[in-house]
């Protein structure tokens, strides 16, 4: 790693060359990152090219053939189907708190990997994250069994509220009433989609399908959010960053175009269409990728069309009026959802991004997660706010498979271990994160660590 005084110059040259990561120059630049639609299927294909998994599943430096285990996987078949041929080290470590899962792997071992891992993160037994995992596993034994009931009730109420408000938006005729129900339905769609994120990280369950009411595929979200963003947060392998480019650049770069530097304005015109664009990209993939329909399309891809069908049946309004209202609800809901998302934790100048100088080039995975976000003290702790505003964000990144209602029980042990390991955990406010997000879209210089 170059001296601090030289970091900016060397890092900027790496950013231009695109041969390696900027913050982690020992890693090659992600294959297919800047090509095509920048969609989940392409991200998985590029990752398979870089991971040295040889068509199997890689965990740390060993290769496993989990084919016989797919149908018995407690989390559902889909996780293993999606990740075959890739390195799943980060996914395995962060999604399995029970240490007994490591023993299961031994019977599926094939051979050692031939190449080094294309990831900077470590999981040392005495490191921050593995220690936190062990403590969390013991803490879970003390948590009430019905702790997740409140999260389920919130999600169910939001779904019913969406059905009622969307139908009312088509049924009423008074102009003010139409505007009220349209706005309320849009808000319901946005926060329901946020709430369903709670279930997508976990084993197959019916509430995760409600995410598709937005026209966005939960299966795509499992790749872009769970397998990419959560595991490689704010790095070049974070698909939630690359998929927004070239419209928005949340990674600091000198060559940012003007519309990206003014991202807080560009968002207003871009965010309303992402729900529908995600559906269209997935549809186009049928023609762009051989075998995509058979490999990736499922019955639940049609769930989003049930909302306008319901609106038409429940309101008995003219079909064109229903379609028009549904499009308005979808686009406004998309604007609200992404406005919540980009202001939730990661897009602030104090959160590490590719190009910023890390404390070291092989950080503990959990320590990196702490560095890559700021929490919000005015959101954390309230279950409804946590469910609908991506709250308790750091704890969620540490324990993605835990229900959002359970995260508050992990707070004390998390803070204690942050102090013990000197993790850079920071808490801010929602207002300051909004201001920080605006600054981050304009940022072009890399952050250099203090001597």
C-alpha cells in the first residue's frame, strides 16, 4: 500500500486503468462490470469468471460439490442454484450463525482451489466478525420465540392497505379523493417493498413474493442486494452501485459526468422508472442470454401484474384509467422507495467506497461493513421505522437472515464488541444522511486515512 501522501495520485491512476480494484489493488477488476445491462445474470456470470470455483461452490480456499445438497438446503434450493460456480464464502459466513453448518460441508469437499480468492475480506476465528457471530448465536437462545410477530403484522397490514388504497384510487371520482388515494397507494407500495426486503434474505417464504408487486423480481434482488451489495458493500463488486451507472455514480471518480455530480437532481427523473426498468431488463434478458428463460424465469415474475388486475376488478373502472393509475402508483412508489434506499446508510462521504484508502488491504469482513455505513439514531429501535426505512442497518448487515424485529436484541453485544475491536461504528441522523448523500454524489476525491 503506498504511503498516505501518495495514495490519491496512485489511486486515481488505478481508477483510470481499470485493471484492479482501487482500494484493494491485489484484486482484478470485476469481469463484465461495465458491460451490457449490468443485471444480476451478468453479475453472476462475471463473478464465475473471477472466482476460481470451477463450476462448483467455493468457500474460502476449498471447492465443494453441493449438487446433492440443493434440495435439502434449509434456506431453499434457490440460493445454491444461483451461486453455483462462484465463491460463496461471504454468503456462507454471514448467513449461517450456527457453527454446526461448517461440519456439514466436509462431506461435500472435492479439492482445494487452485487460485487465491478474488475478495479482500477475511474471517479469522479470533477476528471481529467470527467473534460477533458466536456471541450472537448464544444471544439468540434468549430471545422470545414470537419476536418476529410484529414485523409480520406490519408487512401484512401494508399489503392489505396497498390493495385497499390502489382500488380506491380507481373507484373514487372526486379529484381530491383521487389524489389522496393515489398518494397513499404509492407510499404503501414503496414501504411494502422495503418491508419485504426483510424476508428476501431468509429461507423461502410467502411474504418475499410480495416484493414482486413492485414489478421488480425478488429473485433479481436476491442477487443484486443479498449476494452482491450485502457481501461486497461499496466495492466494485457491489451491483447496487454499478447498476445505477452511468446515470448515478456513488463511487468517487474524477471523470464523473455533470449529471452524476448533480445526482440529487438526476434522481428525481431517474428513480420513478427503476421498478419498471428492472422488469423490462429482466424481460429483455430472455433474448440476450441463451437459456435465461428456463434458468431464471419463474411463475412469480407475473405477480406484479396482479395489482392492476385487482384494481380493475375491485373498482370496475375503465381499463385505460386503471392502467394509467397503476403506472402513476408504480412510478411514484419507485421514486419513494429509492429515495429511502439511497439515504439509508451507505452514501455518505464518511462511508468507505472503492478508491478510499482502507485501514488494510485484507480487512475483517465485519469491520468493513461497519466502515461502509452510518446508522441513524432517529430510526433504529422502532420496529415500524426499521421495517419501512431500512433501519438497524449495521446489525442487518451483520445478521442478514435475522428478522428485523430481532435485531434490537443484538445491539448491546454488538456495541461491546465494537469497543473491544475498535470498530469504527458511527451513528448519525436521517437529515444528516440526506445531506451526506448529496455531497457523496458530487465527491470526486478519494478519502485518505490519517497517519
